[in-house]
C-alpha cells in the first residue's frame, strides 16, 4: 500500500491540470448566455494550431506593448470575439478588454510564459496596458460600429468583411482601406444583393 504522502502527491498531480481545465471551461462559459450559445454552436476547429513565431519584426501592424495573439486566443483556443469585445453589439466604439479580464484566465493559464508574467505585472501594479490603436477613422466620419455588427442576420455582414481573418493573425493590422469608396461600395452592393436600401446619403456618415 502506498504511503499517505504519495497518494496526496499523486492526487495533486492529477487534480492540478484538471483544475486548470475546469477553471478554463468555467471562465469560457461564464460571461453571457448569448456568448455561451454561440460557443456551443461554433464549429470547433481542433485542427488549427497557432504557429511558433520567432521573427516578430516582420509581422504586419503596429507592435503592441504585450505580444497579444489573436491566432492563439480566437484561433487555436476558439475564444469568441464577443467574450473580449463585449460591447461590439451596443457601442459605436467597441473597446479593448481590461487587464483584469485577462486575469480571468491568466491567474492560472500560461504560467511559465514570460509574456503572461508581464500581463500579471500590469495587474499587480494597477497599470493599464497602453494598446496602440490599429484603426482610427477621421473625426469627421460617423461610423456606428454596432449597426454593422447587428446587420449580420439581415445583410450578412461579419467581422471578417472589415477586419480580415483575425483568428489567424499573430499581430493585428488594418485589413480594409477604410476610405469613403470602400464604405460606399459595400452599402451599394448590400442594397442590390438584399433588395433593401442601405443609405449612401452624405449626412449619415458626415454630420
Ligand atoms: C482574449 C481576448 C480577445 C479575443 C477573444 C479577441 N480579441 Fe480582439 N483584441 C483583444 C485585445 C487585447 C486587443 C488590443 C491588442 C491588439 O491590438 O492586439 C484586440 C484588438 C482587436 C482589434 C484592433 C482594435 C484597434 O486597435 O483598432 C480588432 C479589429 C479585433 N481585436 C477584432 C477581434 C475579432 C474579430 C475577434 C474574434 C475573431 C477578436 N478580436 C477576439 C482581445 C481579444
Ligand atoms: C462594416 C465594417 C466592420 C465590421 C463588420 C466590424 N468592424 Fe470592427 N471596426 C470597423 C471600423 C471602421 C473600426 C474603426 C472605428 C473608428 O476608428 O472609429 C473598427 C474598430 C474595431 C475595434 C476597435 C475598437 C476601439 O474601441 O478602438 C474592435 C475591437 C473591433 N472593431 C472589433 C470588431 C468585431 C469583434 C467585429 C465582429 C463582431 C467587428 N469589429 C465588425 C469596422 C467593422
Ligand atoms: C478565456 C481565457 C483567456 C483570456 C480571457 C485571455 N487569455 Fe491569453 N491565453 C489563453 C490561453 C489558453 C493561452 C495559451 C496558453 C499556453 O499556451 O499555455 C493564452 C496565451 C497567452 C499569451 C502567450 C501567447 C503565446 O505566445 O503563446 C499571452 C501573452 C496572453 N495570452 C495574453 C493575454 C492578454 C493580454 C489577455 C487579455 C486581453 C488574455 N491573454 C486573455 C487564454 C486566455
Ligand atoms: C461590409 C459592408 C459594409 C461596409 C464596409 C460599411 N458598411 Fe455601413 N452599413 C452596412 C449595412 C449593411 C448597413 C445597414 C444596416 C441596417 O440597416 O441594419 C450599414 C449602415 C451604416 C450606417 C447607418 C445608416 C443609416 O441609415 O442610419 C452608417 C452611418 C454607416 N453604415 C457608415 C459606414 C461607414 C462610415 C463605413 C466605412 C468606414 C461603412 N459604413 C462601411 C454595411 C457596410
Ligand atoms: C457610408 C459612409 C459615407 C458616406 C455616405 C459619405 N462619406 Fe464622405 N467619407 C467617408 C469616409 C470614411 C471618409 C474618410 C476617408 C479617409 O479618411 O480617407 C470620407 C471623407 C470625405 C471627405 C474628405 C475628403 C476625402 O476624400 O478624404 C469629403 C469632402 C467627403 N467625405 C464628402 C462626402 C459627400 C459630399 C458625401 C455625399 C455625396 C459623402 N462624403 C458621403 C464616408 C462616407
């Protein structure tokens, strides 16, 4: 019969990783029932593994204070865009998640990864991560982000149309030109395709 200490150690050895998996599953499903529903219906891309990257200097897009990888989070681990960008459906500017929301997972997940330790240091010091803005429309343009996200069902507008395949990006970059012609082209095309008007009046975008 094994000694008491051995059994405890063996149990801890098994329970440790299980606790991590359980905690991960919990935070993944915690936010909203809607996110949960999309999570359950999403096709799980178990085949995708984010590549190892050694040459970060050659990546498109601005370098960020933390090397945050969408291909790891949204690609390999299938975390829903809405889990982090909670306001995309309701706000003109959807926003970037706070450091504390990273710690929902990274209190446990990613121990031993130096970049994750840096994230914990920000939280410990109560400092925000000063992300570099990738998209920045001119001030005189009115872009209601939420109207577009909510147009998914009626007009089949999806994140990828405007942001590209974010779940394969190691570092995020501006995918679309964001010029006036680009906005108008889609508005006209959607009107034709779905037989419902999408405004091209100057005043909806400029006021
Ligand atoms: C685990 C959290 C998380 C998930 C999941 C996530 N994002 Fe992000 N996203 C961030 C953070 C943090 C930033 C800011 C850092 C950066 O730009 O890489 C960001 C930045 C962005 C930006 C650029 C914002 C700017 O500065 O203009 C876009 C666009 C974006 N995310 C789209 C998406 C899409 C689309 C998905 C789903 C495929 C997604 N994100 C999933 C956390 C997340
Ligand atoms: C019709 C095009 C379009 C669609 C669809 C779209 N976006 Fe955006 N997104 C933009 C533009 C344009 C900006 C820049 C807005 C600005 O600078 O005011 C932006 C900005 C963002 C930002 C930066 C927010 C900030 O506060 O700085 C995030 C994050 C983002 N989008 C995520 C998403 C996600 C997630 C989806 C899908 C659920 C999505 N977007 C769908 C065009 C789009
Ligand atoms: C829902 C859970 C979850 C959330 C929320 C989350 N992450 Fe992660 N993150 C993960 C997982 C899982 C990994 C992979 C860990 C591993 O490889 O051991 C990871 C990996 C990382 C890595 C290392 C990537 C690499 O190079 O392999 C960094 C850096 C990181 N996350 C930063 C962040 C930041 C910053 C936030 C908040 C904006 C965040 N994470 C939010 C689950 C999450
Ligand atoms: C991928 C397609 C697509 C792109 C690109 C796009 N839009 Fe739209 N936009 C739509 C659709 C579809 C609607 C109508 C949504 C609805 O009525 O439910 C819409 C609606 C709008 C509205 C509201 C119109 C109203 O009648 O109130 C504004 C404002 C707007 N878009 C501005 C912009 C701007 C500014 C850009 C470029 C930076 C842009 N859009 C790029 C598809 C797009
Ligand atoms: C669907 C949205 C949308 C509509 C409708 C729209 N614009 Fe624009 N407009 C934009 C965007 C986005 C820019 C910014 C382009 C940039 O930053 O390069 C812009 C830029 C401009 C500029 C600055 C010069 C330039 O080309 O960069 C002028 C002037 C202008 N628009 C006038 C108009 C007039 C006049 C109308 C009506 C005939 C109109 N716009 C309709 C989205 C729109």
